[in-house]
């Protein structure tokens, strides 16, 4: 087993692409960093770097070692954090992820409660789509995530707890031209760009009926706050589960577009962790808070009418 310090030095060098900058990042002199990398190469019996006059690049062996080094370092960090948290939650680190829609309401509420109870635990939250979060979980870069689970349900490596479903909603700015019409038809939507996050196949097929297009999104963005700002400042139409726009609709910041016919969609959030890994104390607490917050939200679809 190689020294984790050598792997940490190698990861820093790969990320910075330059010995001087990497040495500064890991608090070593440049000669000491060079010796550490050479020792790692000697122990592995291969060259990890192509050394140029101004910067370095990774060899094929280097790219392979980098992938495994990151996984080992993430696992070591998770182990140390779990041991630190075993007796109390006054310190340590928690890494988790969230998809665009859970990150807009559910996750901030749960994390706010967690931080109030355990301010000493450092939390790192990654906001990505379910594909990226799935891979980060399997690489031990995060302990759990909340995201769409439609395309993850059959993975035996995952422990998935489904959350309540919320109906899909088309929304726009309050002054949108379509709101002046007594009845909005599917054909009326063709004149306006449709924006949204990356869609699971099932949802993309349903939403495709709105435009008759296999790729219904004119604008794709996995940051829901950006999507809301875009809708508020233009005639772009977007979609989201009801729970993440309910408050904005109540306060008049956004408006719902009622379409009498079209593809019916709903959310499919779930809390996902690795089936073969025990959650750290902090991750267990956050998981329970997520489930509590999920139960708290009133499914008040009647407000849409």
C-alpha cells in the first residue's frame, strides 16, 4: 500500500499541473514534492508524468493512478470523519450531494436544522445531476445524495428511500402573454422557449408532448435558481415539481400555466446511499432530517387551481 501522503502529493500535482504551485498547496518545498512523486513512481514501477518545460501532463498510468488515488483519499477522509463523529457530533466532515430540485427546497431546510444542532461539523454539498452524483457516491466522494431516482432504482449497489411525489408544474413570470388567454393550448407553447434541468428519459418523453419534439428543452441548465431568474426576466417557460415553486406562486413571484392536455409528470426524489457502506453519524442525522422535512411539506395542489 502506497503512502497516502504520496498519493495526496500526486493528486495536488495533477490538479495544479505545475510543481511550484502544487508544492505550495501541500506545504512542501518543490524538491521535496519531486522526491515524493519519484518515490511513488518507483514503488508503482511506472512513469506517472510527462514532464514539460513549463508544465506537466499525466501518462496513461498517471490517469489511472489519479482515479484510484482520489478514491482512496476520499475513503480515508470519510473514515477519519466517521471515527471523529462516533462519540459526538462536535466536529468532523460530511460530504453529500443534491439534484437541482431537492437543492431548491428540501435539502436547504434539512441542512439548516442540522447546522443549528451541530455547527462544528463541516458540510460540503455538491449540486449535480443524478448521473454525476451516482458516480461520486460509488467513488466514495460523497456519503449520500438526494436526487431523481427513476434511472437508479435497479442498481443493487444503492440503498434508496423514495420521497413523496409532487406534480410537475409549468411556470412563467406573472406578466407572461399566455396568462392573458382564457385557454392555453399545447400549440400555444410553440412560440416560447422551454427551459429545464436535464430530464430523465421518462420525463423527457412526457414533456416532449408539449412541443412534439424529442428534445423539448430549448435551454438546459442544472441550476434551478438560474432557471427561476431566467423565467422571471423573460418570456421563457420552465417546469418543476410543485414543491419547489409553491412559495413563489403563493407570493406572486411566479405564475402557473394550466394546460388542459399534455404529458403528466411528477417528481421522483429519493435519498440514496451506498448499500455496502455504513453511514457516518452525521450522515444518519441528515438523512433523518431529510425524511422529516419531506413529511412536513403539505401537498397543497389545490393552490394551483
